[in-house]
């Protein structure tokens, strides 16, 4: 069982790199859209990765523009913008 998990992770390293790249692009775009709600470059990249997961869960494949990478980036940007908005509101509430 453990060896099959290791093989799955090792074989799919390109998938992980693409996943991180899409998250980085989405986080950067979300930071540009949500001026004043960002957390810096690294923070926005992390939000983009989490936003990709959140956007995928929220939208569930509703976006279909024909290109899987464009769909993934758009879904991740939408999720990241929502997360940046919520995180920004929480941050402002805590800093009062």
C-alpha cells in the first residue's frame, strides 16, 4: 500500500509542478484583482493554491472553456479571490 502511494506521488511529479504553477498564477492574478486584500507574493501564491482547491470544490467543474489549463486557472482565480476577500475582511476585523 505504501509503495503504491510512493509510486503514485513519484510518477505524478509533473502534475504537482503544474498544480503549483497554476496556483501561483491564480494567486498572483487574485492579488492583482483584490488590491488592498493581498498578502504579498508568497502569501498570494499560497492563497492561489488553496483557492484552486476551494474553487474546484465550489464550482465543481462548471467552467468549461475547452482548455483544461485555462479552466483550472479561472477556477483557481475565482476561489482565490473569494478567499482573499474573506481573509481580508477577517484581517481588518481583527486589527480594529
